[in-house]
């Protein structure tokens, strides 16, 4: 075989081609992984962003004393007897009056049909408003009512004229009327703070469903997790890293912690159900039980980074403290722990973020129940029924009305925003305080 | 006194106890620090700890024991006629507690409860509380007793807490003398707390095993173990006579896991190889965190992704045109989405392991004229293989225990089928559905969830331990 060094022979070309192929496999794999991430995020954002905007109807409502307070005494007991049905009728009449005043032709639709464009939840909201301030009776207020899920879906592309014709909850005439109201400025898409602030709503009213109770419930659970898992986790790590003698017993604890970190989360749910609820008699759906289950789950995930942070503090610091007469506990608490604190907090925040997104164990302890009342202030409120963000998302996906899919995706955006904030805090903490010895 | 107020009082008294203890120590030596065994703060700490810790334990025990005790007492007031076929004991118990809650609300609103049951129901409705049934005199008496018990219990808890604090404080206060080794005492106590904290990890494991085992044994008393482990049908019935065979669920779990690994292993492994062998530090610094983001996304997000995006996509583009199925929940949906989720588990750990292969091995191979890819295939990968197997096992254990993706993506019908576009179900899905269903707790249909949980726990534990042993062996080889 003779050949020039400058021209590659067949075998070298084959080997180089194999090299290029192998490299491209790697690039393709990375691109696939990143595409999956982007696809996931785009799908969630695309489905969820509309949840933050809601179709609302704005029109004047005369709170007629003859309807709402027949005795004209403003007696709270008597006012409370007036049901939401009366308020619903009041709203329908007010809306048709407004249509007539603006000269919008409702066609064959009756007052009742026009009223059915308004969410039933709005009648309840108006009632609460009046009960809160009986002085409003007799005056005319500008009321912002939610449009029903079908009308809202029409402007979000979920409902079309074709599907409306087959749907018994709405009709093409109603959608046409909604278009006319939009032109007249009665109907508009607005930012919807109720999605964050209001409690969940029933199956038929996706337009009124909010995350208020779920966010509060998740916040309560995070309080429990932080208050218990940080001190316990740090204490356990301090013992294992700084004081524990090397023997079978501490080996057992270490193997245990490593395995607990990998136990499927649903197993913690089973533990919570049989221990906290069936054995200790704590209430179902309560944030305190959810919090305790998440504490047990988070502990190993806090202990592992905490031990790494303690281990990273150089022994010279300990030697110096011991040398000037500090006791072992003083050494640890005055010197080692403060130096390890940034690493510990970073690990804790990441552990909390994982706990915030955890769903499966909470399903088993009954947090998937429908809860409309806000829990009271902690610590008693920890025992009240509440929902949690991820469970609320799951709950919404199991409901029939397609409006809830949009709500669930919107709720995921809220959850992801919380997670991004927590992770950003962890990264910032690490950047700011991390030190290399 | 409400619990919040009580805890606040406890905190304030603890601080006061600390100040008092410190002061007493200083006064005993006339302000001369040198005559004290320990620093004055340690004396304060002994009194504070003696006051606070027993009181906290008391509150905790009280709160746990209170509900069952009060309930037992209240249930004693029920009349035998209160419990009927349509309102069994459990329902009546819930009624009593709800009614007691309603009475408490009335009391706090300053209203007197109406004597007539129907009027009482109306009155409670005005306070936003809807009762399931009109209360009978027995239920009313029980609710009254329960409410009175709760009120009384609060008073006694406050008194007992303050008494325990005072007692603890006085004992510690009396022990203070210049020679008292306050530092050793507090440090011994702190160390005991640290040991206690690390024991919680062990207790959790014991708790998991005990709760799973005891209910599983209970289950096998009601349902033959042989049928559970050998039967190939899963068909729970409300009325009893269910067949609860494990195999369809294990099959579904295994199928989903295999598809997940088919997605995750090539992608994860090749990205790990590229990142550790080819990519420069800047590219690596961007790509690695981006891929790891996939591991930080909650599983509920993947579940929704499977439900609204991947499921319909696979159904409309692959399953229906080829006639393989028309369900949007399928093994393939759950498997692909789960595969995406476990990519970072494979890639991060493999990356660490490939990086741990000594550079000298690469240098030797490259020096003999091998191309980088030949080095990777013939030197680095064989050397890293055990570690990579460990990483894949960990990913598999993660996939087996994953719940939300399969609950939302895989479906609920227990089948033994080879078609990946058919809905199948897994062990975790059935744990959720059996425990959140309407079956009575003591029935085999509910208890089977614990047997499934034990199976799942054992499976994942074995995989994890195996993976840990392999990874550890491998690490030691190159240290």
C-alpha cells in the first residue's frame, strides 16, 4: 500500500465518518432533550395563558329595594333570606334593559336566555356585595359580571358556532348576541384577578374557578414543611456529620436516609393515610397532614445537601475553635453551622420547591376534595380543610367541562412561577455566598 | 385560649425564663463571672429549656389524644336508635362533629341554638353549614358534649401548659448554683435532640414498613395471597367477590417503564457522552442546567402534558391511522412522557460517572491513534459501564414509582396486552384509585392498595440498593 499522508485512505475516511456520526448522535440527543423541554413549556403556556383573562360583562344594575328588601327595613336576617336566584333574575333584567337602552336587538332570545350568558357565580357575588353593604340597595351600581364558560370559550377558540349548535348549554344565537355586546363595549376580555384570589367553583362554572384556597393551602403546607424539616434536617445532619461515632448504628441511619430519598412519593402518602389519619386521628384534607407527609419526604432531600455543606467546611476552622477552648457544640454552632448556612439554605429551598410540586401523596390523604371555604388563620387553620396547588390542578383535569383544562394549565403556570422564584432564590443564594476554601 | 395565643405565650414565657435564669446565676455570684462554672447564658438556657420542652411535648400529646378521647365520650351519648342502616356509625360520627362545629359557630356569633331540630338546621344554614340529616336528640346531645369537651379541653390545656412550664422553670431555677455545670447540662440536652432528629429517618422507615405490613396482613386475611400473586385478572367489585390479581398491574408498570427507558436511555446517555467528551465548558454550562430543568418540573405538569398534548397527538397521528387504538390515554403516552422526565436522571448520573473515568485511560487510547469516538466506545464506556447500569436502574426505579404521569396518561383499565396504544394501568394508578374510591376502608378492595404499596416499595428498594452497590463498587475502583 502506498499513498500520500495528505490524502486519506478508505479506512481513515470510514473512521472519520464514524466519528462524525457519533458526534451527531450526541448533538441529536441533546437537541431532542431540549426540544422536549421547549415543547412541554410551550404546550403549557399556550393552553394556560388564556386563563388569566376572562370575558366579563359590564353593565349598570339597579338594586331595586322592592325586589331585594320587600319590608324595606335593611334587616340583615331578612336580606339573607333573599336567594341567589332572585339576584340572578335581577341581573338578567338589568342586562336586557341595558341591551334595549343601547338598541341592541336580542332577536328571539328571551330575558332568561340573555340572563344565561351571565355566570351563576356572578349572582352570588352580587348577593355577597349587597349583604356586605346593605346601603347599596336602592342605588344603581356598575357591575362587572362573569360571562359563562361557553361565551368565554367562544372568545378563546374553544367554542365555535358549529359546536354551539350541538351544545344544550348555549346556542349560535347567544354567541351572535355576545358578538353584538362586544361591539357595543358591554362585553370585553379583561385581566382576571379572581383566578388567583377566588376559591374553586363547582363543575358547571369553570369561569369562576380560582386558585385562592389552593395557594393558601400550599402556603400553609410549606410553612409546616419549613418549620419542621429545616430544624430537624439540620439537627440530623449535624449529628451524623459532626458527632456520630462510626459504628453499625450510624451506618444504618445513613443507608436509611439514602434509601428514603428514593422511596416513591406515593408510599409516603400511604404512610400519611395509615399513620396520621387512621392512627393519630388527624382530619382529612388538612394542610397539617399534607405538611407532615411532605416533611417526611423532604427530610432526606434536605439532609443530603446539608451534610455536603457541613463536610465542605475545612477542618482547620474546627481545630481553631477547639484550640481556643470552645466546646464541640460551641464549635459547631458558632463556627461550622454559620459557614455552612448558605449551602444548607440552598438545599432547603430546592427541597421545598420539590415538596410544593408533589401531588401523589396528597391525593391519598384526601386533599383532592372540593373545598370552597378559605381555611382560617394558622395555627388553627392548619387543621381546616384546604386544597393544594398541584392537587387542584389534578382535580380540574378530572372535571367534565373543557373550560377546566385551560384552568389547569393556567394553574400550572402559577405553580411554575412559584418554583422559578424559589429556584432563582436558591441560585442567587449560592452565587452570593458560596465560598471555596 | 386559642392554640396560636398559647404558643405565643409559651414563647414569651420561655424568653422570660431565660432572662430569669441568667439573672439568678449572676446575682448568686454578685456579678463576678469568674465564680460561675459556665457562661451566664447557659444558666438562662437551662431554665428556658426546662420550661419550654416539657410544655411543648404536653401540647403535642394533648392535641393528638384529644380528638379520639372526646369523640369516644360524645359517641357514648348517642342512643341506639340513632344508628340506622342508612346512617351507619361513621356517618353519624361525621354528623356529630359537623353539628358540634355549627354549635361553636352559633356560640361565637352570640346566637342561642334553636330547640326545634328543623329550625336549628335553618339557623346553621344561615351560617353556611349544611347538615346531612336533621339531628335527633341523641346526636344533638353528643354534639353538645363534644363541643363542651372541646371548650373545656382548651381551658385545661392552657392551664396544664402553664403549670408544666412553671414546674419545669422552678425545678431548673432551684438547681442553679455557681457550681452547677450549666453548659454540660444544656449541651447534653442539645446533643440528645440532635440524636433524636436523626432517629426520625429510621422511624419513618419503620413507620412505612409497619403501616404497609400490618394492613397487608389484614388484606391477606380477607383475600387469599395465592390469588393476589398468581391471578391474571384485576376486577374489583363494590359488592364483593372481586378478583384482585397483581399481574395486569405489574405488566402495565413494566411496559410503561420499558418505553420510558427506551426514550430516556439513548437520549440521556448520548447527551451525557457529548457533554462530557465533546462539549466545551461554556456549552456545557448552558446545556446541563437546561436538561436538569426537566427533573425539577413537578410530575403533575408532565401528567397534564400527557393528558392534553401527547395523548391526543399519538391518538390522532399514529394510533387511529394505523388502527391500533383510539384512546388518548395509552401505555405509549405515559411511557414517552415519563421517558422525557427521566432523561436527566440518566444523563446527570452518567455524566458524573463518565467524568470519573481517569483521564489517563483516554490519553492512552488517543495516543495510540484512536479517534475520540473509538475512545469513548472502546475505553470510556466499558470502564464506566457498571456505573451507567446503576444510573439506568435508578431511572427505572424512578419510573416504576412515578404516579401522576400514569394516573393522567396511562388509563385505568387493567389489561394484559402487547399493544402500546391501548390504555393499561399500573400499580401506582391502582393504589390511588383504590384509596381515593368510595369503598369502605376495611374492605379487601381498599386494603389491596397496601399490598400493592408493599410490592412497589420492595421493588424500588431492591432496585435502589442494587444501583447503590454497583455505583459504589465502581467509584471505589477508580479512587
